[in-house]
C-alpha cells in the first residue's frame, strides 16, 4: 500500500498542471503554477533528492512573486491574447517535448548509469559530507562560478530596462496599494524565522542537504516580504554598497580559483587540508551576493529618480 501516497501525488501534479495551463486568467495560472512547484518539491522528496526539493521550493517562492508582479503590470494594459494558430503550435510543441521525455525515461537502462560512487569516494579528502556540495564547489566548480556570473549579467540586463533618468533610483513597489494588516503581521513574524532557517540551511550544506542557493533564495524572499508589506522602502539601485555586495561573491569565488593556481597548481583546485574552509567561505559570500541579486531582479529596474 506504500504506492498510494505516490499515486495521489502524481494525480495532484497532473491536475494542478492542467489547471495552470487551462486557466483563463493569468493570476489564477500563476497561483496554480506556484502550487505545482510545491507539489513538485514533495515529489523530489519522495525520490530522495532533498537538495533538489529545497531548490525547487526556493525557486518557486521567488518565481511566484516575479510572475504575480508581471500579472499586475499586464493587468494595467490590455492583456494580449494569442491567436488560435499560436496556441495550436504551442500545444504541439509541448506534446512533442512531453512525448520525448517519456520515451527517454521508458528506454532508460535499469539500473541507470551513475557517478555517485565516484563522487562519494573523494568526500573525505574534501572534508565534506554532502556529495551535491562536492559536485557544485569541487568537481564542477567552474560551472558554479559561471552560474554566479550569469546571475550578475541577468541583474545588469534588468537594470538596463530603466529610463535614463531613473536607472540609479528605486524600483516601483511590488504592491502599489496600501498593504493589508495580515500582510504586515506576516512580514513582522516570518522574517526572523526565515533568516534562522536560512543560516541553518547554509551552515549544514557542507554535510547535509542545503547550501548557498537555497539559503540565499530564502533570505531574498524574506527581504521582499518586508518591502511588500511597506515596512522597508526599496533601495536606490545606484547605491555603491549594493553593487559592491552583488559582485563580492563571484569575486571571492574567482580569487579562490586563482589561489588554486599557486598551491595545487590548477584553477579552482583546493590546497590539501583547506578544501572545506575555502568552500564554506565561498558559500557564505555567495549566499549574501545571490540573495541580494535575486531580490533586485524581482524588484525590477529603477523607476524613480534617486533620493538626494
């Protein structure tokens, strides 16, 4: 009978996915999409991929806020309606992608090939207990470094959409109207708890499921919640402290990479006995930078002149 919860979860995933696709209003579709993300996180937990589940839940939190903000801005103008031909092409493309993924999964070898034993074999040398952290910051550290650079470039791209006179100013509020009392109460009670959980997720990430990205997303969500409730203003995007903090994480990561050229003799390699301290240092500074950049990306470009 252990398959019953999994079957219920699969049915719920399909129902919520169909609701999101078939919803007539964009706001309802976004709410359905957010619910789908939470259910998908539960699915990853059932598969034993706790790190992936944490990432899915974290990304869904910020993506939902971003899409709800987009719905608000679109509602101010006439919402474009795709033509029947475009809808048909989108349906055909989605069907082909779903069919291709299903074919790949059904044709996969059993047992599936895996590099998990090789990843776990060198954990003791790195001083780590979480193989996911080892992959992200040791075995494939260059990929992670480039991903952080992509986040910086995404932020620059968002800022470039601002008018010339406002690109150093503050963005528009996420909720234009006056926030209601329940939202203000939530913004006072939840952030301290969220910050404690984020610090815990960051600290245990070297040995248990967790890490910098999940912690950074949670911190960004707490900051956005405070601004949505009107308890703190949106920052001026021209503040040099913001820009310095945004690039500090990738810069420290890059410096650690060049440090590897001096000791082990390879870029992004760690000297013997220094792997875990350097990885924890990189995770801490990246958490601060990624949290800031994710929040600023959701806030959008500057829309008001900077305050003097």
